[in-house]
C-alpha cells in the first residue's frame, strides 16, 4: 500500500467518526461542535497529532468580507494541490459560492462522489457531490504523508 493511499484511508476513517457532530461556528471538537474548517482541523489533529496552524478568530462571513483567499492559501501551505480530475477518497475539497469570491467551504472526500462536511443548520454529514456542489469546487488537495 502506498503512503498516499494509507494516509487517505486514515483521513477518511477519522472524518467519518465526526458524523453527527453539531454545527458550531469556530468549533473543532468531535461530538461537541465544529464548522467546516473545524472539521478539517479536527481530522488533521486526529491523524497527525496537532493542527497545522491556528486560523485565529473569524466571522461567519470571513471570506466574503476580507476578499482574500485565506482558506485556499492555507491549504496550499500544508497540502498538495491536485487536478480536479484526480480527486479521490481522503482529499480535501474547497468550495466557493461564486467564481469571484474566495473559497469559503471545505469538505473531505470519503467515497466516490461523496464528501463529509459541516454547514450551518446541520450536523457533520456525508453529502453527494451533486452538480450544485461540483460546480463550486475551487480546489482539491491531498493531505501530506506522515
């Protein structure tokens, strides 16, 4: 088993343990509460032992208000960007609501055409990567090897 495949399996296994965690803005605690970024950071912590960096406080509209692509920039610092055609289980997927806006939502691929994410009004759920989600993909990343 390659290192890339092994880490992808660990990422998916850890991510799935977060299902049902309530949505909580700026949260990153399994079973207690998280937002989409908190889910990614919590999975990272569960697999690697610590978070890659702390995001600092952010408002619910942080990406739209600031105009900078902070989420995309952070993903590029810590993960390997991939072509969308090469997306696979265990990959980090970033979404933007409109082409001119920064990426504002994150999820993790857990199966073919399915990803896990947290969003307001829901707990952490696995969703189908339907066309409405697919057209909003800003970037895809592989998590780093251990």
